[in-house]
C-alpha cells in the first residue's frame, strides 16, 4: 500500500471520529491496473496462445515484484477463447464492461483480433494485438496496435534475399490454413514490385500427408530458381522432406510461421540449407554483441526457459512486446487514462522489443521495419544467421 | 512424362494404402453393428502417438510397435465395453453419436496424456530415397505398401478360413440367423472394435515417419478413410481397399495433372459420381434396406 493510500486512510479515520461520516480509502491510489487479455490458450492456435499466456503471467508477476507501474500493481485478467472469434468477442466484451480493464493485450489470431476491433474502437480502449496479418493495422484504426511482423514484410524479406542471390523465378507451394493463404496472397502481391516472377503456384490440404505430387510438378516446371512455402504446422516439414526426396536442387525458403526448433526436429536432416525470415529471438545467443536487440532477447529467452523449462518461441515474444508497450505507455503518460495511453503508444519511438525496434506513428500502428527480420538458415541442425 | 506419372502413381498408392487401412477399420465395425465408428481416426492417432512415446522411453521400435497396437486395441475394446455396449438396443444413430463423442473425448485425453505438439517418428529403414523408373520413393512407402498387403491377405484368410472370422462374417450378413446358429453376436461386436482399433493403429504407425503424428492427426485421416469406405461400399473388405487406393491415386493425379487447389474437391466429385450411379458404393451389398 502506498503512503498516499495510508495517509488517505488516516485522514478518513480522523474524519470519521469527528463527524461520523462515511468515508473510503481513495480507490485510485491502490486499485491495481488491469490488463485484459483474450488468448487462444487451447484449440488449434494453442501453440501460439499458450506461450503468450505464460509470458504475460510471468512478466506481470515480475513487474509487480519490482514495484508495479506508477506505484500500482498490475492485474492480469486473461480468458481462453480457444481460437474462436465469437468467444473472443464475448470475452472482450466482458473484459471491457465487467472487468473494466485499462488496456487490452491479446488476440492470438487475426480472426479473433478482427472480431474485437469494433468493440475496442467503440469502447475507446487501447488494444494491442498479437496477431500477424496486415489488415489489423491497415487501414490504421485509432485504438488498435499490433506487435508481430506482418506476412507482407516476410515476403519482402524473402524476395530481397532471393534477389541478392540472383534468383528471380520462384515457385510457391502453400497450405490451406488462414496464415498460409494470407501470406500467399501478400507474396503474390509484392512479387512484381520486388522483381520476382511467380512461375508455379501449388497448394496442399490441411491434413495432407504427402506433397510429392505438387513438388514433382514444380520440379518439371521450366525455369524455377527457388521454391517458397508459406505455411505452418506439419505441412512445411513434409514439404521439406518431400523436396529432398525428389532431389530438387534449387534453394527452399520457408516462412516465419515455422520459425522454431520444432521445425528442424520434424524435418530432420532434410531441413539443412532451408532459409526463412524470423525475429532475432530465435538466434538470441548467436547475435553479435553490438546488436541492439541482443540484451532484450537474451534476457527474455533466459527468463522464459528457466521458468517454464521449454523452448522459447517468437509467439511468446509478441506477448512480451505487447505488455511492455502498454507499460511503457502508462509510464510515459503517467496515467491509465485510456486516451492518454493511446496517444502515448502512438508516440513510442525506439523501443527495443523481441520483434525489433518499434517506431510507432499516427500512420503506422506496428512500427516495425525490414531490419526486424533476420534471414536464418539451418546449418548443422540449428538456426544460424544466413550470410 | 512417364517418370512423372510413375511418381504420382507411387505417391497415390502409398497415401491410398493408409486410407485403405482406415477404411477397413470402418468396414469391420460397420459389418458387426451397422454403426459407423467416427472414433476410427482416433485409433490412428493412438497408434502413432503411443509408438512415439514408447520409443522415447528407449524401447526399440520392434517392441514399441506391437505394444502401441495393443494399447490401441485395448482402447477399442474399452470403447465397446463402456460406451457402445451399455447403449445396446439404442438406434444406430444414437450409437454413431456415441462414437463421435468418444472421438472428441479420446482427442482431448491425448492432449492430456501426451501434448499438442507434432512428433516425428524415425523411419523403419532409413530415409535414402530409392529411384524406381525415374520416380523416387522412400523406403517407408515400401513398408506402407508391404504391410498393407500383408494385412489384407491376413484378413482375407481370417474371414475366409477361421471359425471366428466366419462367425463375424455371418453376423454381418444376418445377425438374427447368426445368433440362432449359436454365434455370440455381442462377442463379435466386442472383437470387431478391438480389430478395427488395431488396424487403425497400424495405419497411424506406418504413416508417422512420413507425415508425423499429433493428437489431432486422426481427424483428417479418419475422414479420408471414411470417404474411401463409402466409395468402396461400406462393409465390403475389397471395397475398402479399392476405395482407399482409388481415392489416394485420384488425389495425387489431380494434384499433378489438374490443379492442386482443387484436388480434394476432385476426389469428392469422384465419390459423389460413384454414389450417384452406384448408391451402395463400388463393392457394397445391393439392398433395399439402406436406401
């Protein structure tokens, strides 16, 4: 309890003794700051939502242990929407109306995020999303921000890397999931601008066990110089294995959707030489010492892994960034007034998170640029920075 | 061109063989009870996941596989004993709904017993692709084809030559008559769940080195196996195998020659066309009762 609160309490006692009046401790001085979260902790997106939830719990605890924010404790109110947009909407409504949270951090998937955007806009509450798609911040919505990179940036990063290796004719093979489709669309959209020609565009289904047919077609397409596989889940690992089985010689690129140790574990030896764009977190220890992000990502990785005994993922990192941006905004605006916090988030420049250096502006509610992505390659069963 | 065709054919056969094993499981239970067991996909999952976790404890693959099949068979028997048998006498629709419930329950249980991660399983004999007529095939695909063939032969011997197999077959043809000649039809139903579960588990183990395994791997494989069973004619052993292989080859051929975006749609169109002209499937029993 802060001294202010105790003073208030003493004053109350005095007043009560004197005039017998009803009196309470000033609420604002001791009530916790409420951070509302709706995450897909279970369900198909649980591999995203679970580390996000753990990260929020871990860091709310840590912030409180070191005195909280503005002299007040943080309180995390988290609900599990199981990846269901309807549930996300219901929980967001509850967070805003009943729990009366000060800021929303959450929305594991683009679907759950977009379902809540109208609520946040109407209730005028700052909302920091943890989902990927570019539609969340484009067009800019006054109260909505996001922490992860977009799939368009991933496409640009991959294509830029291809150009630097003098590759310009690419074959796409993508899955049927929302992420896969969205990224495929973005890649097709930016390909021309980046000087890349898409010469083949294949698909595979959600539960498919074999992609050799699609890859055989790509192999027999004239002029293919590189293959790009936007997707996540088991699909990309099967594609990688089939790719090696067929003995295709061109470089294979995967997306940031499979940027984890898990992918190497699944694809095994076939993963050697695969490239993909990812946040610095994945290669935390091997970053050069003068890298601005190194202390942040190494620290987060260590905290997370020592607490939960499991490998850190970039998805948990998005939640870390979301919470820290909210805290940063509270400190900067010295209040939890929703409008002031919103303005403060929009004014954040040079904040270093796990996803990269964040420079928010009125036009950009994500604040990340290409430098946030690192091009990684699998070498000796591990991710290393591609040269 | 022909190398390309060969590649599609080999891939289609491998995928089709897995569908066939799942479809056989559907058919065996359907024969014994006229119930479509929607938990069939979960047996596939249990086979794969149990093998992964048993090998992780250090057991050799040769020991882990029979154990995992046994685990799945036990789950199948338990499902019959504790979920299907107590509802004996209920309508077929009720029983089908019970199996849907069981499938959701088993999937949920798998996330608790194991986890929600994808797991690789080591190939039975290496990953070096074998070149065959210009196409490449993994040794694991040969395992899939060989084991499926062996199982089909073993099943045809079982149903054609053994008393128990003949009793199961008799029950499927006429339950009442089978009961009258002294066949314990409840026993037959019980065993059919165990046998189906074991078949599903074998499919799950064979495919795991190719396509990994996870708690929800049974959803899609179960669905594809069901399509194969319907295509071949529910209840027909030959039909299940032919249906599986036809479906697998149709999928890869349409992905290769037409469009991979519509390959599942094309497979479904084939199935609808077959059912339109032959309502009981390619090899199904013709009968008025099921129209």
